[in-house]
C-alpha cells in the first residue's frame, strides 16, 4: 500500500485529520520536525550525499 505525507497548516487541520483517521480505523504515525528549516536541511543533506556517490568513478567489473 502507498503512504502519503500530509502537511497541515494549523492545529485545527491537524486535529481534523487525526479525527478522520481514527474514525476510519486507519493507522498513522506521528513525525515531529522541530522547524521547517531543520527539515529542509535534512533534505538538502540527503540529496548532497546522492550527488557525491554519483560523482565517484566506478571500477570496471572483474578488476
């Protein structure tokens, strides 16, 4: 099954989403991010790691 990430704008939206999920017996997880800046920093760091791996030359097979 696929997962979705939801970003409610305020506490009213968050509580409404939680209520609907609970009423429909849909399991959900809580993820806490201290600030949006911190979240962006983590995303940038993850994408930087992908770029570093792609830049390394690969060895031919058998050597």
